[in-house]
C-alpha cells in the first residue's frame, strides 16, 4: 500500500515538474502536495503493468518499427484518397489473437489502429473486430505479422483483466 | 499577413455561429456550437488573452458541449417543425439599425491597443507596477481577480471550493468498496 | 539549415492533414472516415509539432511540446476507436462495395 | 519565418472549414463527433503555432494540453452516451 502510494505520487510529481517547467523549491513542494492529494482522492486501480528492463529494451525496437509502419500507412491512405477512382473495398474481419495477455491485446488494438488501413472496432480477450479499408490491409493483418512483433513485449503469461484474474 | 490570419479566424467564428443557428439537427447544432466556442478561444489566444482563452476552451468547448449533449439525450433530439410567427418585420428592420448604431458608437472608442487610451495611460500601468509588490502573485490577471477584486469573487471562490470538495467526495472510493463490488 | 528542415516537416504535415481532410469528404461512411482521422491526421500532427519543437530549439518548452504530441498520439486513435465502436454498437454497418 | 508560420495558420484554418462541412452536413451523429475531433486536433496545433509566433510557447502549450485532455474526456463521454442511447 505505502510503496504503491509513493510510487504513484512520484510519477505524478515528475509529470508535474515536466509540465510546469520551473524548478524552484516552492513549485516542487506544491507539486508534491498536489500529487499526493490526487493519489489520495483517486486511488487508481492496481493493474500491474508488466514493466521490466527487457520490455523496455524491446519497446525501443518496437516503437520505431511501428512509426515506420505509420508513415507507410499514411502514404497508403493518401494514395487511396487522392486516387480519383477511390479504389477502396471496406470489409470487417475478425482476428483471433493467440497471445492471452490483456496488455498485449490492448497494445495490439491500438497498434492495429495505427497500421495501414485497419481500425479496431471492438476488442476483448477473445477476438479483435477490425475494419479494413481494402483487401491488402486485411490480408496484412491476418498474416499475424503484427502479433509476432507485439507478443514478445509482454512475456508474462497470465491474463490480467481490469476485474482481476480470469477464472 | 497578420490581418489575414485574424480575418480567417473571425470568418470561421461567424461561419460556425451562423451554422449553429441555422442547422436543424440539434445534436449537430451543439457540436457546431462547441467548435464555435473553440474558435473563440483561438481568437482570444491570438489577441494575447491566454487566461480567457483557457477558460473558454475548458468551459465553452469542453464542458458546455457535454452538458448540452446530456440534456439532449434526456429529451427528444429533433427540433419540432414550427411555424415562424407572423409580424417579424420589425426585427428585420430594427436589428440592422441597432447594429449600425453600435458600429457608429464604436467609432468613438479608443483604437485597439492604442497606447494613449485612458485605460492604457492610467489603469494598466498602475496595476502592472503595484500588483507584484502588493500581492506577491506573478500573474497580473490572477492578482486583479483574486486580490484586488476579492470581495467580488468571494462567492466564486466559495463555489470553486465547494466543487473541489464535491469532486473529492465523488471520486474518493475506499479500497473496500472496489473489492466488494 | 534548421529552418529548412522545419519548413519541410511542416509542409509535409500540412500535406497529410490535407489528405485527412479530403478523406473526410470523399470516404463513404463513418468507419472509413475514422481511418483518415485516426491515422493520417495523427501523422500530420506529428510532423507539424516536431517541426515546431525543432524551431524552438532544445529547452524545457521542447519537452512540453513533445508531451502534447504524445498525448495526441494516444488520444486520436482512442477517440476514433470509441466513436466507431459506438457506431457499431448502435447498429450502423459499414459501407460495402457490392453486397456479397 | 514568421510569415511562413502565419501562412501555415491560415492554411490550417482553411482545413478546418472542410471538417466543419462534415460536422454540419454529416449524415450520422458519429460523423459529426469525428469531425469535431478533427477540428480540435487542428486547433491544438494552431494553439502551439500561435504560441510560437508570439514566442510564448510555454503558456500556449498549457492550454493545448488542457484542451487535449478535455477533448478526450468529452469525446469518450459522448461516445459512451451514444452507445447507451442507440444500443439499448
């Protein structure tokens, strides 16, 4: 309890300092008081983020890759939209993720939205409902390439949902 | 160049204001009103009134939109088709006349940002000189609102304080509650 | 030199934003439009804000511009997702090319 | 460089008109919400841009951060309510 309280307060305090941009003693004290107050008012649910050094290192590889995909996706969209024939063929596909980690699925839903021509409509532990703008992007998603990149980020096997472990 | 930027913001403002009035779908009207509020905030920011812009963005564009929408969801979201009442011509004549009158009066006001206008020769320098030593508040607007006009804003401060207490009461859930739920 | 990089970044940001705006007009339904807002718009914002941060030079302000950028990156896909999920739940079905 | 920024500001304002068309015209309410989201993301950038023109970025960044967060909360609230209203 106490350790998590100080951890959350410290995180909020660092954000406060980064946002306020002034490092006087008074500002630091006010920031600490406000951060402690926010944590006291709103004890955020204790969903343990699976943070380890290995995750961080892998994320450093993953994020530039995702960014490259984003640029590619935007150029793809630009080509579709600027084409006078508007060659889109929207379809809804269901993708069943093989990894059973809630964090990985959340990340995956967000990444799917950011990658070429696919937007997540609905996500739960069993499947992702994805709207794809043309066949090419749908096939790209169903090939599971994205999941192979994300799954190693979260190695912890148990499913942790917002309501605690699944029965 | 500056004038064009100013002009484009004002044009957007007028466009959204007209849209919010003319649009028939009420949810659409609320959303257009939200964007109107936002352009107003941008205009305040462009004129340098950052505090007012912040308030406008938070209250007008954020909070009011949500409140209006919630009100709409509790009622019928479509405007009833009504008949325009007869005998509206005094409005069509009177309102433009009133506008011309106001523009005529506005000619006599000091120009925007005129350094020789009364408010800029007497009031503003006085506040700028004395507010920091007298109140120890770096932001002049805040010192005027909260210190020099503290009796005016006493109720407002009380309201903000009450709102803070209410927020704390609403959000503060004890550990036991979240487990037994 | 820096000004040139900034100009290139900002003009490309403007390009992507224009693409998003054109997509908003041309695409047939809300699901397809979410692609424009969720992706292309975000990349445009990335280019523009990075250009502005570069122009500011390295200071505490740069950090804050980057925080706004990060916020936009999280917020834009989430809003696009929430909107189309609401559309899907309310019974709207995506526009298809031909009924199959 | 300032003239370039002001030109950029005007171009973004013109882009907003396109989104405004979607907000006013949009066949469903979701189109309108999406259009509003597009407008607000433009506006967040416009605020930072105005701050850069005035060389007071720190103040304007605060507004844009606040507005971005409020936009998130507002849009999520709208989406949630639309879900409950139409889906029930």
